[in-house]
C-alpha cells in the first residue's frame, strides 16, 4: 500500500528547502539574541516600506532611518560572514557609480548629483548587507518574514481599496502630506503620499512586488489565489497602466519559462484554468458591485480609460524632450549628471524611463552599468528556476515568481523611474540569497551522493 503526500505538504516541504540557511546560527557565530535583533530589524523594514506620509530631507523615507540605524551593528556582526553575491552585481554597481561621479562634474546642478550618488552608495551597501542577512535565516524565520511582508502588502491593498470607496478617507490620509485640496478624480495610493504626481504609481509597484512574499509564504493554494486577486485589484484601482501591463507580461513570461524549461504542460494548463475561473468569479463580483454605484463606476473608468490618452501623450512628449537633449549634443560623453534633467527641462520633470534617464544623465557608461545590472537579475532569476526544477519536491509557480517579477520590473522601468525603490532592492537581495542557498544545498546533496 502506498501513501501519497498531500500536495500542500509537498509545497511546504519545498518551501522549507528553499528557506534553509547555508549555515545555522551556531555555525555562523551568531547568538540567538542577535538573531532576534536581526528579525526585528527585518520585520520593521518590511512594515515601514509603504510608509511615506511626510516629506523628509533628501527625499528619504522612514524606512531609510530604520535601515541606517542598524547597518553599523549588522556590519559588525556579519564582518566575518561570506558575501553570497554574484560578481556581476558588483561590476554593475561599480560601473554605475563611476558613470555617476564622472557625470557629476558636468552637471548644471552638482548638488543634485551628489545626493543621488550618496543615495546609491547607501542602497548598494544595504543590498549587500541584506543579502548576507537573508541567506542566514532559518526556515522558521524565513516563513515568518514572508508572512509579515505579505500581511503588510495585503493591509496596504485594503487601505487603497478603502480609499477608492471613500473620498473622505483618501482626503484625510492625503492631508498628512499637505494635500488637503478636494479632487473629483483621484488615484488611491495608500501610504505613498507626496506633493507631486506619481505616488499612485509607486503604490502600484509596491503591490506588484508583493507577489514575491505571497508565493513564498507557504499559504494554501486557495488562500494564495484569493490574496493574489486582492493584490491585482489594488493595482487596478491605482489606474497605473504601467504596473498592470508589467504584471501581465511578467505572468506570461513566467508561464512560458515553466512550459519550456519545466515541460509541465498539464500542470500549467490546470493552474491557468483555475486562475482564470477564480479571477472571472471574483472579478465579476467586483465589477457587479462597482456597476451598481454610478460614482464608483465613473471614477474607475476615469482613472483607467479616461487618463490613458493624456498619460501616454505626456510620456511621449517627455521622452521627446529627452531625445532632443541627446540630439543637441549637450550631454557629451558622460551625460548631464544624475537628477539634472529636471533642472534643464522647462517643465522640471524626470524622464520617467530608467534607461533613457541613465543615457541622458550618465551617458553611455551609465547605460552599460544599468544593462549589466538588469542582465544580472535576469540571469539569477533563471538560475533559481533551473536549480529549483532539479528538485524532486516541486511547487507550481514558486520557482518562477522571481523571473516574473524581474521581467515585470523591466517593463515598469520603461514608463517610470524605479531604480531607487527600496522594495526592488529587497526583492533582488532575497533572490540572490535564495540562489546562494540553493547552490549550497545542491553542492551538499552532491557530496552526500558521492559519499553514499
């Protein structure tokens, strides 16, 4: 008589395998007290990520102060730890910093460039530190972190939905950032508040990246699908067409990768049918509820359809001005300096395209660094997918979630500048840590096989 292991138990076992650290706390020289402090720091980080309700100096957020407070202590604790980071990331970072320093000398306003350079040094150091910390987490702490992170994303999504349903709530929260004016057409942005446009887009991107902890938290399939639909709904009500398109392209890319490399046509077809059925049912309920309220229906149509032509037209005009700077020969070899396009642009805007912004502001070398960084992230996502497919314990879409998110990020970066977003670097650090742990696990498995 054979006993089949329940599917959810297999998925939990698979996720536990991904979450196991390369070294236990004892072997890495870390005390349980230190581990608790690290967990408090990590949990506080994910909790503060969407909090941007006040204007702080140098365009910082509360999570930056929380991160900086503990970085020196973490460097002291981790001073002897091995750095599980791909050399390609280090190369990309050095190229970007070199291009930034070089272009700062030609900047119209060098102070803007210096602020960007300092911010990027801080982000790079945090990324490396975070990669080390995440690679040392136990399976229990890993699941706890993913669950709390998912809870923060879901709570933020519910707040955004409540803002869509209640203009009074949106106005009261927006007033925390000094936006007390009444708007007939507004876009929910949760706790991403600012005096300029773009907060709703940042909120949508934060929700988009929330699919990573959701897939890794080890919830049941039914709960994961339900929460995933909630995430998608929270993205849609922001009216961010870039985030919506990025989500769809990322999902399609991950599905194609699983079909080509995993050769799981039956499983993929079954999952897609289930997702479509659930999305159709829940989407139908949401559409029915909105259609019975004229204000909700008009509001939703105005931020999704009504602003499409205006938003796309504004992007094209903005990119044209950036291309004109290139054609005029004003950028030279090194560019005009980080965060300096808004200084020479008559509307004082950013380019809303990371690749074009790097080309105009940091020159050819800056674009090379950005491309190397993008290729590094894509390669690491593929590596994790291929390493995971070798495992006997396979979860359905877990191994492809990072590929989906990296592709979605590349799409999002074509219409928004997200290079400095903290949640992006958190996801990249998590990806790097999981690739490292998976490679160590495969190596240990090979040694055990040889010994047997």
